[in-house]
C-alpha cells in the first residue's frame, strides 16, 4: 500500500475552455479607478476676514470608503469620517469646533485636473 499523501490530489482538468468566462473573471478582478479626490490639497479659502491658507487630505479607508482631514481657519487638523465623491465632485460635512455657528461646516468642490474649486 502506498504512503498517504499529506496534500489532497487534484484531478487533471479536461474540456474546452470558455474564453468569455475568463474575460468576465479578469474584468471583475480589475480594481476600480482611483478617485481623483485622493491626495493632499493645499487650499486658499476666502473667509469673511480675507483669504487664509488651508489644506484637505483625502485617503482611502478599507476598500471603498474615503476619509480625510481638513484644516480650517482655526489651524487644527479636523477628522472627516466620510468624504463623498461622485464623478469629480467632493462633499463632506464636519461639526463646528471653535466656530460660533452651530451648523456643520459643509464642503462642496469639483476636481478639475490638479485643481480643486468649491464652496465652504
């Protein structure tokens, strides 16, 4: 009696390959396009007291959720729990930190090439 093999044996495959099946599997395995919003953006915000420097950083968390950090006129990096991107439009909202207003700070912008333009 031959000794037992530690690994299971796979029988040889036979039959005719279906090229369409392989093409479908290959296209499903391709990664989705990287959103244009991902990265660090140096911004100039036009505030009520004039322009001030700011930045936005958008990163991928997991396989599909975008998160980020934003620096407003207060100077501290504030976390963004979710950045919504559709086509080249970006949207997020963060609660007030030091602002007198009690409404969320809402950011809407459009990415065009290497430019980000929008409202805050």
